[in-house]
């Protein structure tokens, strides 16, 4: 009977953990980046509206 290869099992478990951690990190960065992009878009829209209201018209 073959003896169990505990080192292989441990390495596979560690790799799975590392991959899962990396995926979570990417999801968090994507979510944070997405929120930041929405905030920037909102601010630009507000700045344009404020600039249009302040811009003097030629008489």
C-alpha cells in the first residue's frame, strides 16, 4: 500500500489558500476602484454645473 504524501497535500492546501486570498484582494480593489470612479464622475458633473452657473454671459 502507498503511503500518504502529506507534504503534497499541505502544499496544495497552501496554494489554494493563496489563490483565494489573491482573488479576494482583487475583488476588493475592483470594488474600491469602482466606487472611486463613481465619486470622480459625480464630482466632475457637479463642477460643470457650478461652472456654468458662474460663467458670465456676454452682454
